[in-house]
C-alpha cells in the first residue's frame, strides 16, 4: 500500500506544480512575451527596390502602346484581359483580380462624315481646307484605329463666320475683343490651349455670341517656339506642325448621365436633353500649321456623336495579414487617345512591374502586407475621369471608411530631370522618407530627394529648405478620391527641367506622335526614370501598407492652414472689416488645429518609444486616416459638381486662401454691405471655421468626446 501513497503524493505534487505554472503564466503581463507587431520590414523594402527592373518596364510599355487603345475600343478590352492575366498569374499574381464594367456616355467623331475646317470665299467656294489627320511621319499615325482629332462631347453643327483670334479663350480675352470694338456675334473664335480648361473656351465664347471655336497648340507654349519639321518629331521631342491635341471638353468628371451614381443598370439616368457640362457650340482642335494658314471666313463642320459604351475597371488585390479592412490604393487609367505611350501607358508599365514584384514575393510566401493593397486600372479617364469616378460612386461608403491613401501614377515620365509630386500635406513625410533612400538616375550619387530639391523647393518654417509638393487639381484619377471622398492622395511622376523649356506639358500630349519610340528616344532612354518612379511608388506603398504607425503626418497641414490664414488677413482683412466681418473665429480655429495636431504628434512619439497596444495604435491610425474627411462639406460649393473639400476646391478669386472664401470675396467686392454676396462670404467663412474645428476635434484623444 506504500506505493499507492507515494504515487498519490507524486500526483499531488505534479498537480500543484502544473497549477503553479498555469497561475504563473497568467500572472505574467502578456506584453512581456507577446510578439512585436508586424511593421515595415526594411529587408523586404530593399528586396523590392532591387527587383524593380527597368528593362521589364520598357517591355511593358512596348506592349501597352503597340496599338491605339481609345476607351471601349477592342484594343482597350484586350488590355483588360492582359491585366487580368498578369494579376492572376500563378507565380507572380495577386490574391485576386476582377473587372467591373459600366455603361457610360462617350463621344466620338463620325467615321462617315469627318469633321472639317475650311476657309471659304464670299460665294461659299472652299479656298483652303485644314488637315483632317496628322502627318504620318513614322508609319504609326495613319492606321485605321487612329482616331481623327476632335473635341470630345462638342455638339455637332456647321457654323460659318469670320475668324477672330481670341488668345486662350478666357472670359477676359473675349471682353478685351469687345472693348476693341470687334463684333463677336456669329464669328468663329481661334483660341490656343492653356490659360483655362478646354471646355471653358467654348463656354466663354458662347456667352459672347460666338458660333464656333477652334483650338490649337501654339508652338511658343509647347515647342519653345520651334515649328519646322526638321526641328520636331521624329528628329526631336517637339510636336510636328500637323500635331493636334485631342481631349474631353466635358466640364465635369464621371459619366455625364449618372452624376453621383454609378453607371450600372439599376441607376437613374439623366435625360440627354438635360445633361449639363457639354460645350454649348461646335468646337474642333487643329494643328498649329493650320492655325497659321487660316484666313478670314471660316466654315466648321463637326459631326461628333454620343454613344453608350461599356468601359471596364480592373482591380488586383493583395489582402492584408493584420488589417485587411484598411486599403492602400494605387491606380492609373488604361485608355489613351491614340498609342498613348506617355499618357497613360508609362504609368501602367510601372504599375505592372510593381505588381509583378510584389506578387512574386506574395506567391513565394516571403511577404504579405499588414494592410490590403489594391491595384487599379481605370477605364475611360480621357473622357472625364469616368472609371475612377464610377468606382468612387459605387463604393462611396466602403472607401471612405477604409481607405488609408490613394496613390496615382498616370504619366510616370514626362522627361528625365527630376521627380515631381503633387499631394495633400499629410503625405509629404512618407514621400520624403521614401525618396531619401533611393538613388537618383543619372550621373553622381544623389538621392531622388536631393536631386528633387534642386529643381522644386520651398522654404518651410518647420523644416527649412525642402522639395515642394504641388497641390491636386482635377487632372487625373486622384480627383474623385480627394475632392469627393476626402482621401489623402498623391500623384507621382518624373518631369523636365523647367529652366530649359517653356513647354506647359510634354509636346506630343494627346497626339498620334505619343509613341513608344518617342519615349524610348527622347524622354527616357534606358528607362531609368521609370525605374525611379517605380521605386518611389513602391516604397510609398510598402510604408503605407506595412508600417505599424501610419506614416501620415497631419501636423504638416498646419503650414498650409497658416499660409491660407495669413493671405486672408493680409489681402482680405481690411475689406472684410469694412463689411463688419471678423476673421477672429478663423484665427482661433487655425490655432486649435495646430495645437491638436502637435499634441497628437507627441502622443504618437511617446507610444512609438514603448510597446503600445495594437488597438490603441489602430485608433490613432484611424485619426490620421480620417482627418482628410473632416474637410468635406457637400454643400460648400453647390455650383461645383463633386467638389466638397473646403481646402482644395477650384479657386477663381485672386487671393491664395481658402477657396470658398476667396471666391465669395471676389464676387462680393463691388456689392453693397448686406447684399446676398456678402452673406455668402459669411457663409463660406463659417464653413471653413466649422471644418477646422471638426478637424481639431478629430485629432483629440478618442476618449475625449
């Protein structure tokens, strides 16, 4: 019986020991043994930087620009399948890929009746006809899929009248002509690109009774004045005399028939007779060779037609390992006016290479991001940002709730001198961090950051001399993300040395001369600038998708707000005081924001030094992510479709301050106190103050209700 007692004692001791181990395990704070949260892996970052291949980007571009791919064309649909195939590849694909199709209203020239511009005599006989197509200088400009130059969405019509040169077609240009005693009623206005948007030229002309508009690219604006054939493509990067810039003349963005709704079968469509935003009079672009030759009486025949067409977006998705419900979006459009090697295929070539490298790491099991990454190829951008806008309309709530940032790479390479980035202030820090670690292409051993600061810089009261970020307008697919959804956004490209050229954009923009050879010979031989953009965008994506703390620095908004406030005080303060309007609440609101942004930065810095709870970090990250949304007010600009961001809406007033306030003061300046115009000034001031106070409240500790 002794052995049973010994066995019992042994079992009891073992039980006590086990109980002690269990109690000891639960008595030890979990943080001491919990694994470090997933964070940016610098080794993975270095691997990605090393694997982004300039030669592969070059071959991507060769394939993408091999044939014209106008939105909804058969070649455009071929590229949809190419993207799906790449993103579903077993060895280098993503977790999933899908295409979504929208039925949207597009505009095309008639193939049966080409648009024509003629000089006619008193009896109607044709004295001179403008070129209907561009000169076929390389064998790529004369194919059946090269769309005739036209102004998309311009109405059909055959106006005839005296030709009047109207500079850039701005409102003041037409007023100046009237001041000089020139009768505009029934004339044809010859205008040049620049100054105001394409569609605005026709709108301004119609207000003064003009019957039709011609638009040309002036060599002084794009070719440094050079215009003879031996000085232009294919002998240089300059535009040949027959080159014509195509483009959309629609005033808004998105599908014209379904504003604020996705263009899906269940959506309400506006009756075509009630659609707004189209040019009110026939409009046609021409080459500067024809602009130089035009004389007196001109006849314009436009036979554009509107068509409902299917256009697709393609999405490739990498699911996040820890926060799959937080999205980092990276996109570019796919459609082009003709071959589109620069616009947009240079951006798509980079997108494909970056997705290949990340997809390869994913398939090997080497890496999976903390947050989800979504690659997007948008359809029908050239007609008015249609694909991206329909996407934001269809998934408005999901995207607003879950998107960390949107990265746009449209034209990735305008030229090979330096980086150019446009973006909202919080993205500045992540772009700076990325570019400091990547070598700039070309001779020397400068980083992209150090090379960038040589070309575009500003003096910051906080950081000293830094590269300058441009602001985001509506020139590409970032527009619906920032203006409509309030998502922190950026646009990344390599560009030219502005001290060496006066070109407003690369010379063959939207013409049939934007080909692979044009890029290969003149803009980026060797494709090292494409590789630099890929590395910059790739580093930004990894930092946003993998960093434990989101690398968005909201305190950088303080500089913007302070500069807007100073402009308002200096240039509008006295005027507002005359009408008993005080900027005091605005001063207080800016100060509140600055204080809360600084305090949040301190809390983050303190947490980064310790071992913070992941939920606590998640709450802080949401504050950083959602700040941009606080600047939205959908009623702020009732005359502007989709624009609701009170800091970045279109500014028509001359004072570089809050756009609503600047615009309202400009309209009210010559009216009496107590007028509706001055009431609107007060309303706009209240809108800005409320937005800033809401932003400050968003940055306070989340427990402070």
